[in-house]
């Protein structure tokens, strides 16, 4: 069953990635790259819900991938290189100066999310986002104010399949539809001939969100009708999702496949609209906000470390009624997720876990409140009591990986959702908030980005 689910989901998502663009390379744009920097993810969140339809039984939504703790990302365990092209005026002289820089993210440089958590559906689970070999990330950075509208708003629903049966994975009775809300109104993607098209149509100019003449001049599916500031940007990262479950002795691949992250410095949102048959995610929404590149007015000083210090990208997306198996039983995937990432140039990274561009008492307090707490992926020492109740059945034999099954019930574990573990303060990524993390913050106290 698990292998059939994996193969089916991989096929579905492969269709989606091919529908967007061919494999990207470091030369996907015709302009020379003039600068490359490494950017570290210093903060952010990722949250979502998965609700499988298992035959006629819709399973309750399960938070993923952070069902066992808060959604905050662990600092400085994700990173990537970003290449910046020369700056150009794509209008051929209608703008007061260079307005656009193409971004390329070499796939070999991408280190992304990996987390172990407890799922009510799959049990102990490991989720990983890995780069797709040979597929570089691609992006657009707008240097001038009011020439781009880069918000990404998605409305997901589905319709009855007009094709005759028999229905199966390749010809499901219900077809998911993605509608992109340009200028605030849901609108289908024009001219694609593909209801599964995974991104807004970038328009005739092929530049996502570009509106050089101001509000109302978009020719694509991006935006909310309000032009955005200088430093606005869109970035697409081709990734592959791998979800594994623990079978008692080893990790077993459960499902996965290509999984592109459409990122924006504007607002990203997704809404699931009820269709012909209900899902457990009907009317669910997710929304996150990004922030533009810092100090892009010095972008032409390509050799200077002072510019482009940081950026915040947001994303939101969902899969609705995707058939994973023909059955029996028929299994369908419903997923909605979103998040944001603050990326800081490596030479400017400080232990600013509150992401307010300075290390101060706020950062100390965050770590102090979580002091002594453990994450599910950490090693538990002998006698560690994850419930704090002192019951013999709650004591680890230790040292023991805390994500493995143990005599006590996982539902009683302190670090389940609503617990005290705060990933922002786990600066050495060992699953324990201790004096080492506090010292790292103290050493940087008073520093600013």
C-alpha cells in the first residue's frame, strides 16, 4: 500500500512540476551573474494540515510537520546560495534606471527542512525537503518601488470530472482546480489548457508581478492590486518531499515527490473552497507575509557586503482531492500548508532568535522560558521524565533517541503541541535548550544586523 501511495503521489506531482517550467539551470536567463552570496535561514515558521480520505472515511486533520511542537523553525540549519544577475531595465528605457535582477539558487547549495515528529496518522514520522538534482531555483528581484505586485493568493477547489468512467488515479471523479486571485478576485489561469497549473501565469512579459506603469497594469496572475516597495521579489525553489514512517526498527519511505515552493516577499495565502463532496479541509485558510530585500538601492554596488543583508519570503499552497491509490481502499490526499523564512547573508548572521535585527533581552527571555525543555528528536538521558510527573512508566531507559517508541504514551509527552520547547532557542540544534544556547545569545548581546 505504501509503495503504491508513493508512486501515485510522485506521478501526480511530476505532472505539476513539468507544467510550470523545464528543468532550470544556472543559465536560465541571458544575463551574466555578477555576485553570489550564501544566505542562512535564521528564523521563520512552517505549519500545515494533512487530512487523508481513507476509503469512505475522511480522517481528521493532522498538523504537519510540526505536530509535536510550535511551528518555529530552528535557526541556522537551512541555507542556500543565491546568484544575482546584472541589473537591467526590461522596458528598454521607460524606467528611470535598472529595475530587475534575476536570481538563481544552485540546487547543490540548498539545505532545507528536516524534522522528526509524531503524527496521529503515520506515527513517528520524518519529513525532509531535498533539492531536485539538476533543478536550480529561479527568481526575480525588483529594484524600484511601485513596479511590481508580487502577492500570491490561491483559491483551491475541485469539480466533477466531465470525462466518463471508469475512474481511477489517472482519471479521478473529481478534478482539483487551482484559481489564482489577481487584483483580489479569483481568476483561472488564461491560456494554459491545464487545470493543474501550479503557478500564476507570469504573463506575456514572463516577469511575475511586473507592473512598470503602476497599479492595474499586471498582465499575469500575481498581486492584490497594490504595487509593492523596492526589493520586492518572487522565488521558486524546486524541491522534493520525502515522508518516512518508523516501523519499529527502521525508517520506511511512505510517500513523496516533487514539491515546489512558490515564495514571495509580499503576502502569500491559500483558501480551500468546498466542492461537490466535502473534505476535512473545507474553508481552511493559511496566510503568511514576507518582507522585501533590505537596502536594495545599493544593489549596483555588487562588491559591497553592506547591501542585500536579508529578506523574508512567504509561501502558501494546498493539494485537494489528489488520488493516491485506486484502492481498495481509495486514498486521497488533502494538504494545506504555509510559512515564511528570514534569510540573512552569512557574514551578517547573529543569534537574533526573535528576528527583529538585534540581539537583546527579548532573545534572552525566549531562551530562558524554554530552558531545560527537549524536542522529540533529541537524545534522552537515563531517567529523563518527559512528562514531569515522576511516574516509573514515564522514565526513559536512556540514553535513547526520544523519537523511538517507549513504554510511556507519547500523548503525555511535554513537547507535544502546546508544550514549552521553542525551536528558536535551539541554536546548536541538539533538541535541548540549555546553557550552551544561552551563552551563544549572550556572546552576541547588543549586536545588530
